[in-house]
C-alpha cells in the first residue's frame, strides 16, 4: 500500500519501501522477520525505537502497526523485527504470519521517544514478550562495563548478546512482578525501562518506585492492553 500523506508527514521519519528477505519462527509465539530497503543504510535510530508498517486502511485512516527495530545492519541494508502475537486475529498478526521472502511492505521510521539514559550508573529492563525485543536491543547497545539487567517474562528465551556486566533473566514460569520485588537495586543512580501490557506496566512502575527509584528514573511504555478491543484500527471486537 502506498504511504499516505498523514504517515509521511510524521516529524523525523523517512519512508521505507521494504521487501522481506527472511521469515522464520523464533521461540514460542515469536516470529523473526528480516527486511531490506535501498535506503536502510541511511536510517538513523536509537536503540528501542521502532518502524511503523502500513498494512492497509481502516475507513479513511491508514491501518498501521509499530514494531521495535531488533537490529539494523546498515552496510547490508537489513532490518530485523521480532514480532509476537497475543492470540488476537488482527492485521499485524496476519501480516507477520503470512510474511515470506519476496513479500513487500511500506512503512516509515524511526518512531519512539524512550531512549537509554546514558548518564545512569546502571540499567534495568522489565518486559513481557512484546517488550523483550526493545529491551534486548537497548541492553546490547550499552558498553559491556556498564551494569545492565533484564528481567523478561515470556514462554521461551530469545537469542541475545549479554556481555561483560550485562545479565538476562528469563522468567518462563515466574511472574515479573515477583522477580522485581526481590531485585536488589545496585548502588548509584540507575534507570528502569518497562514495556509490555498496560496493566502490568503500571503495576511494575509502582513497584519500582516502592523499591526506591524516582519517577524520573523510570521510563514506561504500554504496547498493548489485555481485553481491550481496537476495532477502529482493525482488531476484532473481542480479544
């Protein structure tokens, strides 16, 4: 679908006419999709940002979905997305399931306003499956000698590069809230990044503040809402 003016007019983005070069399952309910585009070599982004894909139309509005940039190889012009489905038969899930080499999709990027706090002494990433790609991308962008911890709640571990003082804990059966309550904050001024389902994000933010972090030390982003229909944007009436 051609990119509509409303999408092209978003400040700071560039148009991306992309083709799928690889699509494969990546753990439980996760799909790895690699895309190419002629101008990906010029795409400038910060870890944790995403691209917006235009999947069709919903009435007079573009039907779009945003997915975190898991990695970008500028020299090879390859962009990787890790896309999770929450069991909703929506346009994003259908596109990810049907994507195969040769499929084409248009979009823009980068989007997103949560970045690494490079002044922090340490970093803590908290996420469900939907926020795991952003958490891993941000953690891997930090120098190995900077303490960084990721507590990730999902059904299976994902490929990642944890080096030096970086640690990733996969909560395959344990609630993320319980793991956070027992987490001992390191010395110094840290920063916590929370991403995932809206109710869980709000609860984790409160726990982080109870542990001693200030609101300025917590960046929270809700990616989805459990039981929340999104019919105007192409989702079914029930979930």
